[in-house]
C-alpha cells in the first residue's frame, strides 16, 4: 500500500506570519501589514462611519435597538373592519370574498378543527 506524500506549502515556523498577513491574527510587523493591505485593497468595508467599542461588547453594555417584526398588520386590520361592518349592517355592500369566507367557515365540520 502506498503511503500518501506529505506536502507542506507553508513552513510551520512561518505559519503565524501568514495568519497575520491574511487577517486571522493581527499583523505584527510591516511585512505582515503590507501583505494584509495588498490582499484586501479592493475590499468594500461597510462600517466606515460606525465606531466599534470592544470593551462594551465584552462587558455586554452596548445598546442594540430591538427589532419589531409586523406582518400583515394592515391587511388584518382592514379585514377585521369589514367583518365589524357586517356584524352591524348585515349583507349591505359586502364584498364577495368575505361572503365566501363566511360560508366556508360556517360549513366547516367540527372534526376539521381537531
């Protein structure tokens, strides 16, 4: 059985230097910094006008805006208002899709909800 060849592209002694040059570690000297700048010269950095406070991240004291997701709020409000009008006025000026929906709801078996 043939043994696989051991191929080393980067010498182990130079591994920290290359990791610093590629951004996986911080560049520690001018050579690593020059390699890093050349490698990422066309990178589009999106946080140009933002400031990052690493101490606040570590201490969990940074402020984050809560995200509120609303789905179909306007559609549901309009449909509820239409149904309120039906309850008050009867079938006057009632759209056909609402009448169909009420008929489907009325004709459902109690076994369908289980």
